[in-house]
């Protein structure tokens, strides 16, 4: 059974997007603060913020879900309309992603090195890498966080093809394919890590086992599978009927896991880390489904004005927040000052990008 007339917007997912960006800015903020201030790195609260890298996995699952959801809502009934459908999809993805992406790169190239210094040894080369979205494989030397956009772009290209195939298979086959893909990705990571003979730094792990699309694909893929089952009304009744409990359970377990130890530092157990990423993806999937079926207070919080505002600026905030960290550290004499300056300057910069660049292009997207 296919859900008839599904809503174009699922309001409660604004809160999920807001949570994702908050986790990411916590992660990068505390990493910057550790360089200057005396912070207790054994504190569960600090460990939780250090593990905010998992916010990217939440973004991936959410992005995969939303792309799958909206593609299915607009999927043409007649083969003759498929070409125009794909053209519209490509146009809307480009208008949504590219302006902020290139604007953030332009900002860091124009800023004086006293405010933000890029790590590029060859700007022309790195511009070429970023222009074809290969920074997940070859290094994101302008703004590190832009690595994930390279993975997202690749997924956007593949998404209609994946969905075209998956819409033709039944739910049992789809589940088999899903578990096969999960197993292959985790097994390939496990084997590759097991063959590493020397000490593995976080940087080495990140660029070899975390950032490349063929590993980052897992969260995006799972999100799309969720969207297919949601559209087919194949979500289990216990999730539909207990959305609030699912949200609270997912958040509680995620908080416990992410507060227990750092999974992304030089002395981490990398085998454990790859499985923690997979577990986080599973819990984020539950969290998204729980949010969709949430009710009363939890739904109001997830759909609140503050959630909508953070969600609205989440993309420019993701793109620009790392740029303000060095300057925020220079202007701060205490951790409290840093937090205030970092948050305010990040939000202000993101809002300016949203108003001046993102919003005008979003109007074009809506009018297409």
C-alpha cells in the first residue's frame, strides 16, 4: 500500500536537522577550544561534544530519507515524462547546493590569512578538486567540513537510478539488499583496517575510512531505504504508535554511547569506531521515524520556531561555521567568551549567507 497524498513537508524533521547541525558545530567548536583552553577531556559532556562528528551521519540519513521521499512524491506515472522529471530534479539540486557551496569557498579565498588560513598548497588544483566534488577522496583543503558535500553530490546523481531499481522489488528483497550492502561496507572496512600494520592517526582513518563516498554512502543509502518503506506504508506499527518513546529511546541510547568515550581521537579503537558509526546510523534512522510519528510535546519541540530557524540556516551554518573558529579563539580570553563569540558569529554569518545567497536561489527553485 502506498501512502496517498503524503505531506510535502514533514515539520518535525526540522528538529532533527537542527540537532544534526548542533552536533557538528559542538564537535568543531570543542576541538578548537581544546587548543587554547584547559578543558577536562574526560568529562562525559566534553566527550559527547567531541563525538559530535556523528551529526554528519544524522545529516546523511536525513538527506537520504528526504531525497527518497521527495523523488517518490514526484515520480512520473508516464515514461514520456521521465526526462523532464530528471531535468527538474537536477536543476533543483544544483540550485539548492551549489550557490552556498561556491560562496563559502569564495569567502575563505578572499579572507585575509589573519582571520582564516586555508591549508592549500596549490589553490588552482584544490579549486579543480572542489569543482568536481572529489574532496572526499583528495582532501578538503578550503573548509574541511565540505568533504561531506562531495559524498552528497555523488549520492544525488545515483539516487534516481537506485530508486528506479528499488521501486521494482518487493519489501523482502529490499531488506535482503539492504543488509547485504551494510554487511559489505562494514566487512570491507574491517578487513582494510585489520591489514593496517602501523599506528593509525585520526587523520589517516578519516580520509581513508570515513570521508570517501563508498563508505559515507551507508547513511545516505539507509535513509533512502527508510523513505521507500515509509512511502509503501511499511513502517512497523510499534514505531507508528510509539513515536515519542522511539524518539526518547534513540536519544537516550545515542547520548550514552556518545558520552562513553571518544571514537575519533588518535588513540581510538578504529574497528570499534566503524561499528559505532553503523550503530549511530541505525539509531538515527529510528530517531527520524520516531520524529515523523511523534505527538504532543515532543512533536511541538521538533516543529518549534527555533527548530525551524536552525533548520533553515543549517546548510550555510554547516558550510561557514569552521571559518569563524580561528577568529573566535583569538578574541576570547575564556571558554565562555569563546562559546558566545563562536555561536553568535556562526549564526550571523550563516544568516547573512541565507538571506543574500540561499534564499534568492531557493525562490528560483520553488518557481521552477
